[in-house]
C-alpha cells in the first residue's frame, strides 16, 4: 500500500531541505515495508505449486496434481485449506489496520513500525519452520497483522520525513517497492524450487525475515517525526529535529505550517460523521469504489496464483515459476512507466487506456484457455505456441494494470480527501481494499473450478464497469492543488449536485495553508 499521506504541499512554497542521512535511512525502511508486503503477495503461489510443499501440507491437492490425465485441470487446486493459506493474511491485515490506526496516532509511528516488524518476523519464522498446516496459517495471520501495522505507519512516517518535493514520487515509489517485493518472491521461488530434497519452500517463506529485521531495527534507530512530536506537545524538540532531518537551519516556514496543520487536524472531531455529509458524497463513493474496482480487475489472481494458474493450464513446474518471474518483471517495469507518465498524461487517460488493454487481454486469455480446455478441463497435448500466447497476453494485461489501477488505485484517493475527512476516508479505502483482496484470494480457486475459462470473462465484465465509471464519474485530478480540489467536484456534471458553491466558497481553503497538506491521515 502506498504512502497514504504522501501528498506534496502545493502552491508556491519551497521548504528548504536536503536529502540527509535520516531521510535516506527512512526511505530504505519504507521500501522494506512495501517490499515485505509484495513478498507476501508473491510468495504463496510459488510455494503452492512446489510438489514437495503440496505433498507435505495439502496431500489431496498433490494427488490431484499428479493425476494429470484423469482429473479436471480447472479443479486440481480447489481446496479450502490451500485457499485459507493465501487469504488468511488479508483478513488479518484488515483487522489489524483498524487497530493500528489508533496505535499510530496515539503512540507514534515508531511503535507501530516496531510492532509491524516484530509480527512480520514472528510470522516468517513460524512459516519457515512449519511442520503442520496450522503453523502455516498462523504464520500468515501474523504476517497479516504485521502488514496492517506497517502499512499504516510506514507510509505515514515516510510522508512526514521526506522533503515535500519528493512526497508525490514517494507515493508511487511505495507501490513500486511492492511490485519489486512480488518480483523478488517470484525469483526466489524459481531458484528455491530447484533445491534438492524439496525443502526450498522453507527458505521462500522464511526469507521474509530479512526485510522484517530491517524494519524492526529501523524503527528502533529512526527518530520520531517532527509532526508526531508536535502532536504530543514537544514543540522545541520538534523544531530541532526538523533542522536535523532537513539538514538546514532555516526550517521556520515548514515548522509553522506543521503546527498549523496539527492544530487544524485536532479540530477535526468527527471524521466519520463528516464523511457522511452530502458534500462528501463523491469522496465516500471514491473511497469505496476505487479499491473495490482495483481488486475486481482480477490482478491478484495473477499475483497470488500465477504459478498455480500456469500449472493448471499445462505448464511444467519450472515453466510456471519462470512465467511468474516474467509477469513480475513486467509489473515492475510498467509501474515505472506510470511514475513517468502520471503527471504528463493524467489519471483518466491511464485508467481508461489500462482498462481497454486489460479487457482485450482477458477476453483473449479466456478464448485461448476455453479453446484448449473446453469445459471439462482436459486439454491433451499443449503446443508451445499456445503457452507463449497465453503468457504474452497475461503480461500485457499485467502491464495495463500496473500503469493504471495499480498505483492510481492508491494515488487518486490520497489526493482527493480533504483534511476534514482524510483519516476516516483513508481507513475505508484501505479496509475495502483488504476486504476484497481477501475475497478474491478466497474464492479464486473455487471460481476457477466452477466458472472455468469464464473466470476471465467475469473479471472482464468488471473492467468494463470500472472503465465506464471512470469515464463518467472520475474527474481529472492531475496538477490540481489539493486546496483547490473542491473545484473539480463543483464543476463536474454529476457531482455538482452534491458539492455546491456554498459548501466550498471560492477562495476558501479545504486544507488550510500549504502545510495542511501534510497528511495526518490514517
Ligand atoms: C494492489 C495489490 C496488488 C499489487 C500488484 C497493488 O496496487 O493493491 O492488491 O497485488 O498492486 O502489483
């Protein structure tokens, strides 16, 4: 999850500041937060396609997998415990992000990061040494709790420590580190699967201990953010800290803005009630629908289960893991394209282009799989060109996602919520995302068994819906300063019914002066 608070202040302000050691270390720790999340997303599909892992923990799936010819390929992985292994993490993340927001606010970002790191470490340790299925699931739940804490605190910490001119880039940078985490997981799975004796999966699962340790140690050595100190009434120390963090003496302007922002955010007493006001209808709609749609692109079918899917459609184990590496690389590169283009081409263009691209690929993949596997799921011999075509279109699909809904699904909500509702709206955004991530992980293998190749058409249908939604209801937010965001709703053909001149008179600032855009979110 990207930097939820990562909105750059707007207007003409230029707070002085350098890329100091503090900031560099902060970025490394923050990158670890994204990395470990991505690692957990990517790792499970690879290990579940390793025969030794299946044999040990999911023997019935293993038997079906061995019995290639007589069983229906679509259903070979249809097992509730196997699904639970993947999905339990997201349910735990959903629950803990609700608790984590209070811990982060009341006790500071560092403590949440420390919790996150320790939970990650414990989860990875238990998974690496797992002897029974319950240990696997317990480990995944702990990792999920860790994700809730880390995703809440790391991005916030990052957005408060980074010089403002880097904040926008860091927002998508966090998403980039998620994709790098997924890729690392795919690459390690590929190599660890080759280890003789079939215990490579232990390294795959235990490998998450490395970034977990870095987060834990980071949270111990990194200082509190100036924002957090101001909130707790330590103004003089906060000013001193800001000087050190920025590496310059003259931090008065930024410091004063931080104080203003902190005071303003204290005035926000009822973020949840505020969110229900009529004038916030567009924001509420986006906070729910954007994460919902992001998950209903079907992306996590690929991210979680690519090796399983490739296996299902007839690739050998090695080829399946290799194909997952290839889609992982495409994911990283296409996210970079988004970083490059988001402020040039705008959000709407990327959303719509990505939608069309995903749609076309989903239909082609459905046709390819349908043509070979039919409805009974027994393909016979699969020619090589067929495998290449499927992987190619899955890659083009992943690229479409990775430069549209992937990063923008996080960026757009974070730039449209005014301070008054930011904490509540951001929690909804994160929770809805986790909820549907969980659901997709939970139902995919069953859906594959029942809907067969039609599964891709199911997600294609949602891609059509979301593209129409973007076309009609999502205004362009490129280059709009956060304090002028009300304008886009007031002039929108549909949302102007809810957001009127009286709600946000011209010249009124939604967020207070520049510093107000330093998020105190989540
Ligand atoms: C989504 C994740 C997904 C990842 C893939 C993120 O934006 O929220 O669910 O796995 O992108 O790169």
